[in-house]
């Protein structure tokens, strides 16, 4: 018990580091991923701004990035990470690959959410003279809000898993804690507590996301 009591500050710091990495990465990845998802939809051949060159280029780049496991991506873009933040280790060194890993994932989820919007609704507003920009921001994004919330929920949970892997490069967080104490020192108690914290964190995020999506669906 004394050992676990001593570890409480360590767990608290690791959880804080995980929240920082997830929060910053999710914020930036969302800013990048949502516009990319919109572009993926509206540049398709039968949509608002059909452009095969943009669609196929963007689709290919997203597929390539998404095909790489995070740990490989993190190593592959070390020169880019160092160029952006000046280091490839620690929290700063983990945030850049986390963003690169998550933004295409969000864009693909956004594409799915926006494609679920009833085309009949879009065509009806087009017939009433709504501009394409108005349709994107006032119709498509509004109608897709529940799906977008669920997309961001899934992306957040995926980010938590990626931050755990980022512990391998000394990024801190719960993954680093599990690696140093649970694996290298074979401390089963620390490993179990780390797993429990991660499970609780994921369950809370998923429950909150489901609740928010239901509220938005009812208010639509």
C-alpha cells in the first residue's frame, strides 16, 4: 500500500501528460481533418465541386498515411518533427506525429458522416437557390453534427491508444509509465492500475460522445 501511495503523484503526472498530448493533438488534427473531410466529399464526381484531380490526390495521400502504423509513422517523420518543434522526443516530439496520424483519420470519418446526409435535402436547397457554400456550412455540417461528434469521439479514443505507443520514445503519459514500470520492471500492480485508468478514460469519453450525439440528433 505504501508503494502505491508513493506512485499516486506519478500516475497523476502521467495522466496529465496524456491529457495534454491528446488535447493539443486532437485540436490541431480536427482543424486540419474536418476541411480535408469536406474536400473529400464535395470534390467527388457527383457532388458540389467535382474535381477528380483534387479528390484522387487527396484520397491517395490520406490512404498512404493511414496505412502506416503509428510507431512506424512516428519514426519515419522524425526529420519533419525536428523541423517543426526542434526535437523528436518528449511530449513536443510526440504531438507532431500524433497530429499527422490523426488528421487523415478524422478526414475519413468526416467523409463518412457527410456522405450520410440525405442528398434529397441538398438537392432541395439547391433548387431553392442556396449557394454551394451555404449548403456546406448550413446544411451538410448541421445535418451531420451527430455523426461528427461520434467521429471525434472515435478519433479521441484512437489518440489515447497512440499516446500509449508514444511512450516508447519517452513522450511521457500513461504509455511511458506502463513501459517503464509495468514492462521493464515487471511491476504488475502498476500495469494493472494503468490499464484500469485507460479503460475508465475510454469509457468516459465514449459515453460522453454518445450522449452528445443523441442530444444533437434530437435537436436536429
